[in-house]
């Protein structure tokens, strides 16, 4: 199958941050983050859970890494895929990248990458655009 580009949106259903427990004082604010998302569009429909570690360089800037597990339908194929995620928050804007590392069900053999952003002024429940480039082995 030739590579495909999916341009759609997702909505954040829930988001929590909790401090990383440590036996010593951590000089930089470091949090665990959990997020649930709903994806919908002509080429994608489903739900995802993400787990991230976020490190704050200041109150106005942070970086994060983690994984997201998507379950649903992508390009008419039912299954699950896992993506590594990394990104940053600065000047009121989030920029992030995904790298798909594995798939199950009809999404087995998937590979790809993508990007998304959260604009300044984002309000809970807003649709967030993303782009995902995928292909199947």
C-alpha cells in the first residue's frame, strides 16, 4: 500500500499531571501526565491513552516524552497502534511529533510519523488538528 497522509483532529477528554515521586528533592519540576483523546474524521476514528513525563524549564516552558496507544479504525483498518511522542511548550504553544512503533489487528505492519500542535488560547474541548503519515508493510 502506498503511503497515506491523514489530516484530521482530536479532542482531549481528560488530562492529569502529578509530581514524579523521588526519594530526594528534584531541582527541576518533573511530572507524570496522563491524557485521553478522541479521534474522529473520515480516515480515523477511535480513542487513545497517553502517558508522558514532562520537565519544566520554567513556569512558561516545558518538554515532554511519552507514548500514546490508539485503538480504533484508521484508513478502514481496525486495530491498535503505539506511538512515541515528544514535544515542547513555549510561548503559549505546544508543538509535538509522533513516531509509530507498532500495530496490532488490521493495523499490524503500520509505520509512520506525525505532528500536532496546541495553539495559544486553547480551551478544554477544542478540536486540535494533526497530520499523520502512515504506510503498511
